[in-house]
């Protein structure tokens, strides 16, 4: 497989080689691919977490365990303020 890199990517690869962190362009590209894989793993993990949280919320809603939106927002604001001393008042 041959790949033609845009000039800005070639420059980035060259900077990494010049820094001495990598011995060749393939090593730079492999490091970038590895980071991409890690990012995808993090994304997939977070997506699964969000899906689980949505299921929990859906099931709680089905049982009637819900809070009015304005009440929920007030609870969130109070929680943030108590944790961080932050107020949303301008």
C-alpha cells in the first residue's frame, strides 16, 4: 500500500523524526494509529457507559421513579455549588 501524505502531515512526521523520538516514518505513523485505536476504545467504552445509564434511566422511568426537570436542575446546581463553590448566577 502506498500513501501520499499531505504536506502538513509530512512536516509533522519530519518534526517527530528530528526530535529523536522515533527512528523512522513508519514508527511515527504506527504511533499515530495506536493513539487512534486507544481513542476509539475510550469512545466505545464511554458509549457503552452512556447506553447503560440510559437503560437505567429508562427502567427507573418505567417504575415511576422520575423527578421533574426543574427539580432535577435545581439539585444539579446545588450539587455543583456545594462541590466547587460555583454559582450560575451572573
